[in-house]
């Protein structure tokens, strides 16, 4: 059993409310859910937000989509993951951010395949090699390992960034870094953090002729580079 945990809240410093900001008539979070539901079940997905009432739109939207939403500490993001995992009997979990409206669910399937092929792995990640585009990064962690080492978190940044401790202590773990299928990943940026990102993402969605989840990550990169040549997006 596993969970896909999406961390999302409205109080983003660079772009407040981005998780629920409409893109092509649907919240950014909704586009992530649309993609995930092509390869996974609703009961495998949890949105991890925080308690303040400003996050009510996230809770209301996930309720409407029949997706479980967990509300926890505002600043200790890692504690939200800990509490979700302690309440569910999961062998492993995915962590993704709510600023990835163009995320390809196939990336999660790839990490899952790698993880299940090597039962002694503590985690699989796209983040170490830096060859995945921003906005396409995914992590898969063994639940037991995360809960065990959560007790070692001491730096406040570990609680804010959830998995930072593991990357700063790689020698302690058996991990695998997933590589993107081509060099194109280093040339593209799909994350949604700023107004400039919003302009780029809106152009990308407008250029796609089918629902975004029907395009692979590679195909989205190819479309990105076409727009870069024709319209100068960066």
C-alpha cells in the first residue's frame, strides 16, 4: 500500500494562492489531480495542507473531487507527512508539490517500478541529477525510513523542506536517482512559482491540442522548446 502526498497551501510568498489559481479554467491543483488519476486511484492520493482558514478553498476543492485532504501544521510541513503516514498503513509514499500543474503521472510510475525492482531501496528521486525539468520532480520514500529519520530532524529547514535531511546525509541511505529520458529536461521549466511562470504555463496549456496528461513529459518538453523558438518563452 502507498500514498501520493501533494503538499499545497495558499500562503506562498512568491505567488499567494497559486495552488488554487485558475489555469485554463481549472485550479493548478486540479491539473495535478487530473494527471495522477490517469494512473492511480483516488484513495491513493492525499493533499497535505495546513490548518489556517485561508486554505479552506483547498479543502473545499478536494472534497468536491472526492480526494482526501489532511490539515496540519503551517510551517512544519514534514510533520504533515509524518502524521499522514502514521495514520495509514503504507509501505512507501510519493511526495510532490502543488506547484506542478503539468506533472506527468508516468514519472511516478517509473519511480514506482524502480523502487519495486530493488526492495532494499530507501528512496528513489528525480532531484539529485538535476536533469528533470523544474515542475516534474518527484520523490518516493520508504515510509519506515522516513519515520525513523524524522526523529533526527534538528535544523528548522528540515521541517520546512521535508526531505532535505536525506539529501544532506546521502551516505546513510540506499537510494536511486532517476534520470530524465533526454537532455531536453535541463532546458525546460514547468514549475509554477511566479507571474512569469504563469505566463509560460498559460502559453503551454494553450498550445496543447489534447488534455495535458495525454502528453508524456518528453512531448511536453518538445512543445516547450517549440514555444521558446516561436514566442521566446524562458
